[in-house]
C-alpha cells in the first residue's frame, strides 16, 4: 500500500519527466515506478545522442574557425 509520502515522491518524479510518458513505455511497463525509470533512462539516452550531435557540429565549427 502506497503511503502519502510515496505518492508525493511519485508525483515529484512525474513532474521531473514533464508528466508524460512515451506511448511505447506506457504500453510496455505495468507499474508507474517502472514507467518512470524507463522514461528517465530513455530521456538520458536521447540527451546523450543530442550531445554527441552538438559536439560534432561545434567541433566542425571550431575546426573551420581555426584555419
């Protein structure tokens, strides 16, 4: 049984995720805790991908500027 404190923590975690789940994650996981963790991992993976793309773009610009 979830306590009020647990519900508050779940609510806070959901807020950190923007109160939304990827539809595939929502279908794949049954518990809210699993969904939260899966979405957080997905968000990290997307952020890492974007960071690599940004580093390549900025690196290209920095290399072009040093010539």
